[in-house]
C-alpha cells in the first residue's frame, strides 16, 4: 500500500466548538445513539460530526464504516456500514468520487481494488490487522509449491499482495459458500485457522489450514462463556467463527458479524452476548433497544486508531491515499470479483 502521511491536522480542527447551532443540527443523531453514548460526551463528538458531514458534501465523499467502529463514527458520520463483505459490495456500487474507509488497511485496499479510478483514503496508516499480518505473498507461493493444483481461498482479512496470489477471496459470512463453489476435494484456506476449522466442520471438502489468528477473537475462552451464563441467567451467546473451537462449542449461535446481527433482529433474545469486538454490541444495541446486551470488551487496537478528528483530517487534507501496484491490483481484483460473483449466483448461506 503506497501512501503519503502528514502529522499536521487542519487549522479548522483547533476551532471546533459545541455551539447551539451544532447542538440543534446534531440532535437527531444524538437522539439515536443516546443509549450508547453518555450525554456528557456528545459535546466533544458533535462538532466533529457536523464538520465531517459538511465536508463530505463538499468533497463528493462517502464514509464506509466497519461494524467494529465506535458509535459516534458508525452512527454519526458513516454513509455505508457493515461487515467486510457488505462494505466490499457497497464500495462497488458507490457513485462518490472519494471513499474514506473507517476500518483497517486491508479494507481500504479492497475498496481501492474495486474502485481503481476513485480516491480511497484511510484516516490512519497504522490501522493494521494481526490476521492480515500473519501471512505474506511469499507464504502463499510456498503453499502452492507444496500443494500443486489445490485452489487457494484467502479471507478478505489479507493484504492485496496475498489476494493477488489467491484464486478467490471470502469473508466469514460466505466462507462455506465460496469453498464449496470451487467443486474440488481440497482447498488451501488462509490465514485464519479457527474460521478454517469451522468451515471444515460444515463441509466434506478437505481444508488445508494456515495458523493465523485474530488478536481480538483468539483471546476469548470457554471459561469466560461459562461465567456469562452464571452471571446472566438465560443469556444467549453468539460467537464469531474466528474464535477458538472451545468457544464456538459453548456458543448458542456461530456466525459472522452480519449473521449475529440478523440473529438478534429475527430472534430478539431478551439478553445476549456477542463474542466479538466490543463496539459491535454498542452499534447493534442502537437498533434493538429492547434487547439487553452483555458486553465483553475485547477491543481491536487497530480499529480504534480511527477517530473523528482523524476522519476530519483525512477529508480536509485528502490523506492518506491508498494505492495498489497495477500488477498486484489486477490479480487481487480478480480474486475479489470472483467472491462477489459467488454471492450473486446463489443465496448467501455461509457460516452466518
């Protein structure tokens, strides 16, 4: 990812104030999020929310926000929201000329792959991903040498360089569907070991695994889930498939972020715990105030590098632009497009 970074914030940043006008203009937004953002905090967020939303209009820009972003971003300034698959699909259909990705670097790269003629920005260059960092393009080439003619399925939580060495991409929401779409007896699945193991439990296809892990999800334990059940009688536990197998075995439902949201919307459990990055519970709670959310709090340090001041800086200075080398981009784009094509051919059933 070729980018240019500056540490200077725009001069307007220092002059933001919570005026009566801003209070009035942002009141509908705060009314929506008052259940997850304390009233005392809103005067800090509101001036940035107002400034960002105004600057978006001037720039012909949209903001894509992953489910793990904080509520003031997710509900305050985002135009398109969702999990990795949803963001990839929505990025492909936007007419905006500038796309600001409030997520991590592989998401920004994916947006650029799908929108090569548009300006794609990420507000912080250090917003990385432990899972994406667990494998390189050289690793994939070595796997191909070891397992010739076995197709490679790479999770979207990978760099563009890794995607370029893959046959097709997937997300946690469509991993099973993608694997079975290849109509082969064996696949190489990378980099998330736990997601791969879960997919293997749902199919007869032999899954060759890579031992990559998400630093957020791998910290959850089955013992924690036992504590939740003791402390919160009747709680329903929803776990992301990037969690360890013993955690998944204790869960009432296993699914992607979109799958968990759908479960809450359709089942309306009285009390629920989402075993994933903790900001997601805040964002879903806004939509379902009748559901009590128990919030385990494993934060993603990379997602949390994205803040309202950094988003404003990104739009004001048009930094930090994301570029992918043409040769890498062409091959990586094919892997992403093949993933999107699978979703168009059949209804999504995946692990969600």
